C-alpha cells in the first residue's frame, strides 16, 4: 500500500487508491507485481476489504495486531477470510503474536506451540526485527535464525520472501476454515473519535476530490479542446518534502488537472497512516495535517472550478431570470431545498449525474406536492411540522416527540424518553490514552440538559431553523436544528467550543424500535452488528466504527442516524448514539481543544433502509449539489435546461483506462 493505512476511517475509494499507488510504486521502482497486503499494526478491517484486495489482484493478507483482542481471540491463524460479497482471501496471523520478534528460541517455539491450525497447515511466518519504531533486523537476529535452522525441539527455520511463504502455505494447507465478516479489533476504540478535525478534513477532502475528478473527466470528454494552453499548475500551493507527484507520468495533462489530482490524493493517503488519522500522533503532526488538508482543498477546488467553467459556459439558461446551474454528482435524483450564495432558498430537482438550471428569481416557491413548514412556540414547547414529521421540543430543547405522518402518526421516540440528548462520559483509559476507550466509561456520565437559549431563527414555507445553545463544563454548544419542506431528515448543524479534558461527548436517540441487530455502513457496503451483549463477542463491540450512517429497523419501520464526519457509534437495545468529541492528553496534550463544526441527522422512515433511501440521504448530507451562477441567460448554447441536451451519461464515457494486471 502507499502507507500502512488505517482501515476503519478511510473510504472505499481511499483504500483502492492506497493499493493502486502502492502497487504502481513497487512495479516502477523494483519491477515487482505485489500480490499480498501486509499490514501489521492497523486497528481492524472492514468486511468489504476482501473484495477491494481481490479486484486489485491481491490474493493474500497478513496482519498481526488483531491478535491483541481484549476479550476474545480469533480461533485460527491460517484461514480464508470471506467478505460481504462472498470474496475469500487467504489470510495468516503469525502465531508468534508480535511484529518485533528477535528470532531467539523462545519466539520460534512460541510460533509452533501456539499455532492453532496444526491439523491442516504446517507453515507459519515470523515478522522479526525492531519493527515498531524502526531499526529492522540485527546481525544477532540473523545469526539466531541461522543457528536454529534445524535445531532439535524447534520447528525448521528458513529465510524467505513473504510472497514465497504465501505460495508454499497455500499449497500446503488443506480444508481451511472460513471467517466471515469484519476483523474487529477489540482494542483502540477511541481512535474512531480522537482528533476530530483530522477526521473531518479527511472526509471533506475525499468528497471534494471525488467531485473534482468526476467534473474533470466530464470536462475532458465533453470539451477536449476547451481553453488549450491554460494551466492551473502555477497556482498550486508550495510543497513539503513528503508532498510529491514526481512519479506521475504527465502531470501537465488536462491543463494541469492530472498533476493536481494526483498530488492531492497522495496527500490524503499519507494522512491516512494508522497513527495519523486515528488520532494517535503528537501535536506537530496535526499542525502539518491541517496544512495538508488546506493544500488538498486548494488543489481540489482549482480542478473542480476550472472544469465547471466549461460546463457552465455550455448551458442554455432558457427563460430563467436569475439562472443558477445545479450539478448532481451522485447517482440518484436529488430533490431538495438548497441555499444560494445570497442566503435565499430555492427548491432544486436534479437528475442523477446531471444538471438542472434553477431560477433564483423563484426563490421560496414550494415544490409540487410539498407541505409548507410550520412552527408554533409556547413557553413549554416548540413544534415544527413539514407534513411528513411533527417534531416537538420540550422546554429544555430536547426532542420529546416525533410523529411520523407517513406511518399513521407513529411515535418515533421511545415512551418517556427524550432525544438529541448530549451525554458526557468520564474517559480515563487504563492504557494508551489517545487510542483507548475502556468499557467502564459507560459507568459514569452526565445528561447535558441545561439550556441557555432556544430561538426560532428562521421560519418560511421552505425551511425552519431552531437555534439551541448550551453551556457545560468549560465548553459551549450552538446547534441549528433544520427541517425543510419535502424532506424527512432532521439536520443538527452543530458548533462546539470544546475545552474538556478526559471526557467523551455523545449524542443519544432512544427510539421506539426494537431489533436484535443494527445495520452499519462500511466501505462499499454495510453489515449488521448486534444490539445486545449475549456473548463476549457482542459485549466487546461496545463501540464500533461506521462510515456515513447507522440504521435500526424492525419489520416495516426504522430510524437512521447520519453524519458528515463522525465514525464512532454504539447501538444498544433501542438507543442510537454517535460519538462527537473526546479529549485525550497523550501523546497530544492539546488534542481537539477549540472549535469544531459538524452535522448529524436523524432520518425516521417507513419500510427498510433500502426502500426509505437511507443510503441516498447519507450521500446527500455529505455531497451537496454543486451550485454556480450563470451570469446572463444565453441562447443557442450546446445544451438546454433541465438535464437534456448536455447530459452526463457516464455509461457512455470511459473515465479511465485499465492497466494490466488490473481488470
């Protein structure tokens, strides 16, 4: 891979690029086509990772740290690991149980005595050398390995390439067991939340580069001759020593877009190293990290905006008096209220991977069939109703009730409970402060119900916004609860000035839904995890990682919790909770101090998550429509408003050429 990446936080696209750039490096520098993924110290692996490896012509996987499980140990060392699509990858956990072996008799004997698959395999691998912190193998280790090559009472020892080990181990093994699903590390659960700015920067940069690359591809295919000779390369930010695209074959292509995208992606990949993006590095790293994300943002916006110039110039605005181009880079139709540059609201309906021209002069107009948003406020409660949901806030600003009009006014919130409830936990892990979240954190917490103010700051047929402010400990929070016409989603646009130490902040939604399993999004898919603690395996997953959403559904009804940059979750019984911030002090004594902004959203829905469009709503929260003013109506352009004429039919466009051996 490009770096030894974390495999929980990065998107599927990022994991693909980690392998792609890593394989290209080994091919270019050494003439070697790598066929294994070798990651020792990473904090768990998603159940879709097998398919990503297989599609990159990787057929073998090795890791070590999963053996550090806090409560349970995996029952095999050599096995087939099966993903959510059925892909199986040959996997080996070295039974020596360390990536710092010294090759003495103790480690060699341990590798033999602990090997759980002696009945079906005869080969194990020992990663030796000073691996954690650098230094590699020593002459002493090599001599110990030579002396124990054929020593009575110990297994035979040979020095081989990892590729040779995998080849022989596969030929040797018979009737291998199959492990299905994720490889969850029962350790380091705090890394889903620590250093929130880094996680937000990563998420935003991943989506920005996705949009920029898609628009660049469309620009290149639809307008190959546009603005020849121009380049964005000279406007790029200065580079650091690790910020490089020197290996790109032609960075000047497409007016410098090729080099800018390659450079930006490699900066994102570097910062996904498994002690950067998890939040377990020193303070200086995160100073560099924020600078890197600023560089990526500049590069991505330059590519996006330069590509948009061609597209905007080709659109016929029709009869629109104040035309605005809305581009949808997602693969589904978008029908939503958007906020224009001047703060006005307008409804937009945009086809999949296409565009529409909307008229800002028609701002405030309701979409067909939508009910205007209404707000009523008394001393004890505030009620918002958009014809889909009726949301009641109590005098503390907490959600006391959500009635779903689409499901015969079904109550969403559990009886006697209140939702959007902030909960502050004491957070003193026994070891590895930035890494850990111990199960005993659940024993002590405070419900944050004290209210400074509650105001209806916006009220129109298209949108209502309630502003809630709170103070707790040394910190303060300002939250805008947003309800829009025609949308079943309740957004919570949140700003926190965080000044706590050794505290974990969560938000809780106790819902009137009961199910033994909840569904969590992972890279390129989703999986189910239990909502109970029947077994030690269930109990160990008291904090889990998800990407953009988690859903709790029973037959006929469910509730999803979406986010735009958070990863730590827990769902127990009927309570969905999202980890917002924590404040470790080691190795960074200033971790996460200061201001943070993020959005999470609640999505009640009839039917299951697919019928309800949970996946699409999570994309919509993370990938806003791209809006650009068209300064004057044009005629006779190369397209027309509404998505016809100049259409973005990706099924007819080849965005990249495959390079053998990538199918």
